[in-house]
């Protein structure tokens, strides 16, 4: 096995050198595509938060502007923390995806967990919704969340910021082996799932402590309609 030095390439003939650089270029293109998708997602999120910051004072005239700004910050920071948590869930998960998909229903699934700004998220039992999202964190094309609306609920000393949106997934053949092993043996069904982008309705509830600040979330609940998203993409499962 050759070890490629950072400062000096191994000896290669023209054919080997061509293959080497083509492989490097493919890796570069794949990484660049992932980086562009991530940046596009962040730009969309920030643009939507800016729009909502302008709309929320009209929807909630009795809510102070400082709270509106804090609400959008709660959503932004809360989503970052949740994705960090889901990445750790996926790495430590032993639950098979097939069992998860079979157990998931279209009913709302809630989880509540303590979140503190100065310490890592506690390893509390995640919900089926969280497991479903976590299993998507390291697929070829990770899920993309698009924020659609924000609500501010509850009294001034205990606000709840509700973020509604959709999680979009574009699957590749290798992803089905990991996420939906039951489907992979049905070539017709798998082809239909691979041909379209799947949109899962998703709601995050960020329960804030006093004072109303992004830096102190009391707990977070997540709801995702996995079955509804799949059925909207493939209405007829009998192929």
C-alpha cells in the first residue's frame, strides 16, 4: 500500500498520474457540491429568518421587538444544537432503520429534553422522530430543512417558539440499503423513491426559560411526519 506524502507524490507513469488527478478532482467536486448545498441551506435559513423578523411584529403586536429578535435567534441556535445532537445519536445508535420505519406512525411524536447553553446536550432517550432524522445525517445527500413559519406562544415569562417547515431528502441507492432495507428488494418501489425528492413536514418547539433568550432553552420537542412524507411521494405502496 502506497502512502501519499503531503509534500511529494509517489512515482507514477502518465496513465497512473491521470487516474490519480481525475480521482482527486472527483473528490474535490463532491466536497464542493456538499459545501455549496450546506451554504445554500444556511443562506435560505437566514433569509427566511430575516423575513420572519419583519413579519412577526405585525402578527404579534404585543410582543416586544427584542423578543422577536430573540425568537429568530432561538430558532437558528436551537436547530444547530439539535443537528449536533442527532449526529451523536446516529454514531451511537444500534437501532435498525427497518424497525424504526415500521414503528413510526403519522401521529405526532414528541420528545422533551433539557438543553443548556454552557454544557453539551444530555444523552436522554430520543424520540422516533429524532432517530429518523439522525439516521439521515450521514447519507450521500443530508436532509435540508426549509423554514416556513414561526409562532410565538405562551406568557412573557415562559415563551414557546414554534418553527414550522419541511425536511427535504433526496435518496440514492446506497441510502436505501441503510435507511429502508425493506424497500431495497422491491426495485420498482425503490426506483419511484429514488426519482423524487421527499418532503417531510416537521415542527420544532423551543421552550425558553426566563428571561426570553436564545442562550437558555428549557427543552425542545420535535415532531416529524415520516409516513406522511413517504406516502405523499409514493401514494400507492402496492407495486
